[in-house]
């Protein structure tokens, strides 16, 4: 049976190095399981196995145990083995998970201390997990961070998705106020809008587009503020779905008109609003790759 390698792309090691070198968090964050849970959910949405092992290590006090061994003069290889053994005794995780987590944390702590020279990898334990992890402390190891993305802060694309969704929602509401249909004069009016059709109870037709506008903004806000990658995916799908639905709704007003009546500007604006909502969904979808690289 093929064993799945731990952190094959080096994303977890990169995330840990980012945390310990960030002035807002530093090495102390590695020992705070709540902080680690929050950060790793944002930084490693596609690596739940690695996140779980690192959070468990934080909860078990692994960074402190490791630093204690090193402060007593224990060499890195022995300190990692002793810490991994202690970690195994406190958790139900498999030995390879414990060994990998300890090695990854050791790598991050040594980078923070400034000991990231390629030669430092020679101190790694003979175990392959440690050796692979500590070798990654050299310059250029792991995937590069995208500029402007930091842990716990929404990416630029996610913020842009909110702004674009707000514009789309505004266009949809505006379209409801603009003329949807222009009719020959003779009955005292020459246009009809969704908000003002002149018929009793017709205002219910506004519930759908206005509701789409409101739920579109709510979905965009979830994309920025939720910690769950699954909820963000659902919210992104909502923007896609509402965008397509809105385009089709107003296209009906635009293309079903028969002479001598004419479609009003509200139909065109409504179609544009649907397109803008769809674009907000695209921005959110592309932001997931940016977040995963952070």
C-alpha cells in the first residue's frame, strides 16, 4: 500500500515559517492551539491532515518540550526524537505523524532563530521525516509566498469579490426602479418598472431580484469573514448561481417584448447586474488558490 507523503508540496513548512517570522504572532503562536487552529484553517485549507497534526502538537505543548531539550544542550536530532516520543505518548496519532509534526516545528523554530543555513540540515535526525523537514530550512525551500497575503487577513481578491458583489447588488436594485417596459402612451403612463407596475400586488415581483441582491452581498461577506473553506465554496457557488439566474430573469424582460411595446433600460441594467455578480463569484473562486498559498 502506497503511503501518502507528509506535506509533499512544502505548504505546511512555509506556513509555519510565516507564522514565526510574523511580528503579530512569532514563535509563541506555535504553542497556542487556538491561534494555530485559526491560522492553519486559513493558510492550509487543502491540507487538513497536516493541519490536524500541527494543531495536536501545539495542544500537546510540543514546541515547548522541543525548546526545553534544546536549551539543555541536547543536539537537534536527539531533541526531535525525545520530543516525538513524548508526543506519541500523549496522542492517538500515528508515529509518522508525530515525527513529521515535530520536525516541521523544529524547522520553523530554527528559521526564526536565524539558523537557516543549508549546513544546519546536517544536524537532523537519521529518520527521513526529520531530514526532509530540516533540509527545507535552506534558502528558497518550499513554495513561494505571494506578496500581500498574510495569515488571518483576507486576500485582495476576496475583498474585491465583496466590492464587486455590492456593485452588482446595487445594479439589480436600480434595474427594478428603471423602466422594464415602454408602452405606447394613451393610458396615462408610458413605462412600467418592477417597483411600479401599476397593478395591485405586482410589487411581489420585486421580492426575487431584491432578495438576490441581499443574499449576494451576504454571500460575499461570508467569503471574507468565515474561517471555513467549505462555507466559502458554498458562498462562491451562490454568487455564480444568483448571477446566472439574474441574467436569465432580466433577459426575459429584454427579449420577450413584442411591438409596439419596447424593452426599457431596466432590463439591460439588470442583465449587467447579474454579470457583475457572476464576476464576483469568479474573483472568490480564484482567491482560494491565493489563500492556499499564503
